[in-house]
């Protein structure tokens, strides 16, 4: 919680480039909150993973683009169960007064 990323993944950044197998990311019983990212994935940025997000809380994360205030996933398979995703926000880069809650 309470992190800021210059580009991707304010809370968790997971990026893989594996050719033989797909790596696994497990997020279990975790609170990911009050994080900021300037690029994508205010809470989580996931690329190239098979991911499971279970019994977790993802809230109050923020980005300054339109690419995943809570979660941004690319080339990934993501399963989400028993997880609350609430009050994540996209703030307009050019006008910080413009706020969209997701």
C-alpha cells in the first residue's frame, strides 16, 4: 500500500517473457490500496502471467492514463474470486480535477 510507480504497477508489477512455460502469479488475502501509477495498473500490472487473485481487496488506487486503475493485464489469463475491487480512479493527466471512479 501507499506506493507510486513512475510508469507501471503502483502496487504490484509482474512482467514475464518466458518461452517454455507460463509463470504463475498468486495474490491471496492481500490488500492492494492507495497506490499510484503514471502509466498502467494503479493497483496491479500483469503481463505474460497466469494469475489468480483470491480473497483480496483492491481499492483506492489511481492512474493518470486510461489503462487499468485497479488492474491492467496484457497477454495474461487472470482469475479473480472472492475479491473486492472498489473506488479505484482514473485522473486526467492534463486536468487533475477530472476524476473517474471505477
